[in-house]
C-alpha cells in the first residue's frame, strides 16, 4: 500500500503542467470556492476599499485550480480570461522581498511566512469562515511591516469590518507560524501592476506542497524494489 502511494505521488508530479519562468498563463476565475466574508482594507493610513475575502476557484490554462488574492490595490471580475506571468519561487521571493521590484508594497519576509501559512492552515480551508480567515491572514503577512501580525492590530495594515469567527481563526493561525515549517513552494501569478496609482488586475498566488526528503528516499527504495522484482522475474523466465 505504501509503495502504491509513493508511486502515485511521483506519477502526479510527472503529470503536472510545467511552466518556464515568466511563461504566460491564462486564468479564468468562476467565483469563490467556499463563499466569502467582507473586509475593509486600509494600508499606510489610506483607505483602499471593502472586498470579499476567500479562496477563488477557476482554471489555469484550462485546468481547475484554486488561488487567493495577493494584490489589494487592484480588482478583477469573475468570468473574463486574464493573462498572467507565472513567476518561479525565486522570482516570487524577489517580488515579495522588495528587490528588484522597488514599487512592491509587500513585507520583505512575506515568502517564508506565506509558505508557513499554507503549511499550517491550508488543509483546514473548507468553508466560508476558514476561507476568509486564510485570506485575512495572507493579506496581513504580505502587507504588515511591523512584524506584529494580528488582524485588528494597530500596524500600517488594517482590516476592519471583518467576520469575527474568521478573524479569530486567522489570528490563531498567525500566532502559530513561528515554529512552522516552510512546507509549500509558493508562486505569484503576476500582472505587473503593484503601484497603487496604476489600474490593473490583482495578482494571485498558488502553492504546491514540497515533498519531504524521506518521501524521495522512500520513492527511490520503492523503485529499486520494483526494478529488482522485474529483474528476478526476467531471470526466471
């Protein structure tokens, strides 16, 4: 059973679509996957607006996928086809680390924190409350620069008018990140419209679990067992 499980993981990885750095991809969003909750966003004392918060469901190059918003300064609509650049993980680190993109408003340690958030919380996203909570926490990690990540806090980035249950859940997840592992590879779907004075389409994020080293080791052992079995069967024949 274990061998079958590992072989399945390898097969799925091999079948996943590959994208080169800055390879354009097409995205169509159909709506919120689990529903949404409201939040009013203020950054650096500037009111940005009131938006629905939650996980999106759509297609990427025609294949079903889920995603979250990372760009609070732009908007998008459900239904139209958008073209994005799918950045590599390294490019996403640069984007969220404020170099070489000087206009980005993101917190410089965002990449590590977002990976930890996916590791800690994403498996629990299954309804409108947890979906909104994840989006609240994601925005907080991307935009709050004080290092105090709390929804309802008094830093530069503030969410108000939020759902109380979603806020409580988001703060629980945020408080647990210091000891979490970076178990996800994170990539930005980038439109190049980070300056608040521009108008464009909001950026999105996708994340893929990173197999643990023992998974690779077990896979190699499993493949060795299969190869050995096939060799013995051949010799007997």
